[in-house]
C-alpha cells in the first residue's frame, strides 16, 4: 500500500481492524518495523487527537516523527500551477513537497476543505498535490473529504462493542455554531457501509451528503424514526453539500439527548471529538454509560499504527 487516504475494500478494512486490535494488546510488538524511518506529520489545520495519536503510533513502530504546523510555522503555500507569485504566498507546493519528499520516508497530511471551492475540495486537490510533488507514500490525517484514520478507529470501536454481526448504525446530523467539513461524516458512512453494517443516515432536508459516500445507506429525515432500535449512533455536524458550505438549519431539537434514545435502549453513542457539549450532544450522554467517545479516541493510536505498518511494509 502506498497511500492510506480512503476505504479500499472490506478485506483490507478487516485486516486493518484486526491489526489495530493486535496492537492494542501489544503496542510494541512491531517496534523494529519502522527503525531508521522518518515520518513528516504536516498540519495545515489544528489537531489534538490526530497529532498525538499518530506520533505515538510512529513511536510504537520505532519510527522518528517530526511535526510541522505548516499553517503557523511555515511559508504560505501556493497550490495552483502556473501562477505568477506576486501576492502573499511565498512558496509553491511543488518546491515545498519536493523538499519534504527528500527529508522523509512517509508523509502524513491534514488539509481541510475551503468549503468555498466545491470542485477543488471534492477532488481532494491539496492532498493530491502533496502526493504528486513529494513522490512519497502518504497517509491522510483528514483531507477535504475523508478522515480515514478516524474511521478506522471507529470501525475498531464498533468491532469491540457490537452485540450482533450486522449492527444498526445511525449517522445523525447535529447542530453546530460553525460551518463544518463533511470529511468525518463522508468517511464514517464510506467505512461503515463498506464494512457491512446496516447504515441509516438522518439529517434535515438540504443536508444530503455527496452520494459517492452514501450508496447503500438508508436516508431518513425523521430523526426519531431513524434512531429506533439503533445499536450505534454516530453524532456529527456537517455543512450543506449541495448549497456548498452553507448552514441551512440551526434547529436545536436535532441535538442528541437521552430522551431521543428512548426507542434505542441499547444504543452506544459515538463522536470523533472535539464535541460542542450541549450543542451537538448532551452532557448526560457524553458522561454516561452509552458514550464510546473515549474508546474511539484511544483507538486512534492503534488505527494509526495499523495503517502505518501497512505503509512500512
Ligand atoms: N477527531 C480528530 O481528528 O481530532 P483532532 O481534530 O483533534 O485531531
């Protein structure tokens, strides 16, 4: 595998889930695999979990990792080819990625969408520019449209907690105060459908996700109906995709709380974090026995370790 940027197939997903579970039992079992190798963790956007869990994963495999907060500590990057660079951007992606390609064995990149240029965001333009001009194996730390390390950690968490072979998994839209990218929701849908779960997606009218990620899911605009008998409820805000990047709904009644789960007594609740408490999800759920959010965050280490181990092979 040269790129870890998306769900590929169920067989590989199952293999990665098993590998992550093995690393959870014995984190240092492969601590020679990355010896002498160096990974560059490039952040164009903020992060807590992804940054730290990927560094720990690299360390567990014996790799050196160097973090570069490119949004704050590096030159502003020009991404477009053929541009006359007489404005604010000081370095071209061709040059920066070429240099970084000579320093590292693997690159890892976080590059959020603009939420204004739908075409560029939809084709993961920045991720592909880094891959093309660095020439290195690349791992996505969340791109414009996907968050595959989060999704792998989520699949590991479902695997650990599921009580039936094909659990009912509900992805529910939640309110938020800002326009939020689609990456986590897209990626969760892509992986959960791909792993064979019974997936329902519920959101207000106008919040349809890109159909590339939702083929095979049931779409239900009635949240209460969607939540009935759920085994797992994944809570996430996203901005509109068709009216790209817009906030169309601020209806607080979409926030998940215990009362909404009365028809889903066994449902476990998931969120990738960071979460806006009492906006997206109630305190009672986050601090109660249904919540899997800390399990998901812990599993980020072993998901990253599994993905990195594939790239190192
Ligand atoms: N869930 C997640 O990716 O968290 P960070 O944005 O803090 O890395």
